[in-house]
C-alpha cells in the first residue's frame, strides 16, 4: 500500500475514534448531587470509608463540592460510600434520581477535613484486624470528582483488601476536549502527591503503602516518584508498592523517568493492553508517540525495558473492558487481587518479579508472553 494511502487511513481512523470519543462524552455524567449524604444503608451493603486529598478547589468553603478549579493548597475530606448487596464486580451502580442503597451506590456520610484532622484520621485508622496498610488511588484523564470517588469505592469493595483507602483527586476538566488542560493540571499536582506519600510514610511507619494510578494519573504518579528520588526521599520510595494501570506516558519519557527513579524495593507494576484505543488516540495527539500503557509484551524490546528498569509489565487484555475503548480493564483487577496476593509467593506464579508477563485470569498467575503468542488462554 502506498505510504500516502497508509497515512490517509490513519487519519480516517483517528477521526473516527475522535467522533466516537465525543459521542461517548455526551452521555449523562454524575453531578455533585450523588455526594449528598443519605445517612442510611441496608443489610448486606458494604460501607467503604474513603479519605480524600485533592488539589481541586471547593466550590463553596466548608462544603465537599469539587469541580475543576485548582486549589492554592490541598483540600481534605472523608466520605462513606455504601455499595449495594446486588453489586456486580467491576461495575458502579449509579443512582438515577434519589440513591437507593439496596440497588445503587450511595453516600452515607461525608465530612470536611483540614490538614491536621486528615492526618489524625489517617494515622489512627485501622480495620478490625488492626492493619496499617494504605491504598492510594490516582485517577486519570476526563474524570470528575464523584466519578473518581465512586470508582475507588468500587475497587476497594471488590478487592476486599484491609487497609485505609485514600483518593488523591487532581483537577481534571472532566471534558474530552480538555486533554492538554488535564496534562497541565496533573503536572500542577505532583508536589502535592509527593508530599502526601511522604506524610503517609512518616505517620504510618508500619504496613504497606500501595499506589494505584490510572491513565494520566500514571504520568502524575511517576513524576511524583521522580521528585521523591531527586529530593533524597529514598526511605519513602522503599515503602511504596506502585501499580500503573494503562499509563498515558510517552515511552521515551518513561525510560528517562525510570532512569532517575531507579530500582524500587518492590518492582513497579505496569498494566498494559495493546488494543487500548484511548491510548492510541493520545499517542496520535502526541505526534504518533507510543504510550507505555499500550506496550506489547510479546515484543522482546518490551521485556528488555522491563528487565533494565527492574519493573513488571503485565498484559491484562484477557480481562473484560466496559468503556468501549479497552481503557478501563484495570477496574476488574480489584476482584482478582485477593487471589493474586494469595498466590504471590507460589513458585512460578510470576508475581513480584521483574519482566514482561500475560495475566492468566483462570489461574490468577502470570505467564511468559512468548509461550502464549498466538494462543488463547485456557478457559477464555
């Protein structure tokens, strides 16, 4: 095929994807009304307490309504979200009209916190087993506050991992046309995220600190890790277990970031899907620069990157996506997490090892990609 025709087809494909993206963006989205506290739940519902640190500005002082404005200082809040007994893993059962805790997610209670009260609450919060583990979620592009809050509540409920959930919410425009604005807003927030991780490591000297970052939140997170290393905060980095889900990061930029960050005590995990259409679009916007979250683990160069940087790159294409762009598969990892953790110390599981792998959803183990090329995974 002539090169000119190839470029023409690429332009048509990109245009079609843009149209589809804008069409998806026209669907109704949850507003701040879903954050109104109902004060009630129902038998069988799961209540998830989420602490919030956000660089979003409050619409009104002393109220937990956050839009896309950038705050001069970090704002804090606490929410309790009720997950209904009928909940399906990986899904958010959004209320239509008044929330019904029997069938939809619902805000049970919420509180405005200041910095000291946030630190006190997080430093003293433990579950029934007394665990001091912390989970931090950094959302991605085109997300409003309530979407990121309820998404984290869903993942916390599905994973059933004991610990303290903390949402780090940065001021996304929550518009499909806001890509460049979101990139700037994410960069604006990197100091705040680095400071939060430093404070968590100081306040909770025991237990794990797991950071899960999606899409453009991956860019923000890796920039914060780089900053911690440059600031000599190696002790903080040693406490972290970092998972980047579909990170929207230029591959060459990522190499440079990891060269500064260096080897972490626990290998950084990157969840990828080569058929991620959202990352194909962001790569096209960036001048046809490939994104880390769309790497193909069957490419020997990808394994070379993983081994050189001492990171773990895992293809999760076997998981179901619900967004039409194959960009949200990571939300289904939460339901598998307990079994993944349980098998982590099993010889041959591939977990906690640097390299390139494919997730086997049947055995909840990781397999070498080269033995799976061209084959369907068992049970798929």
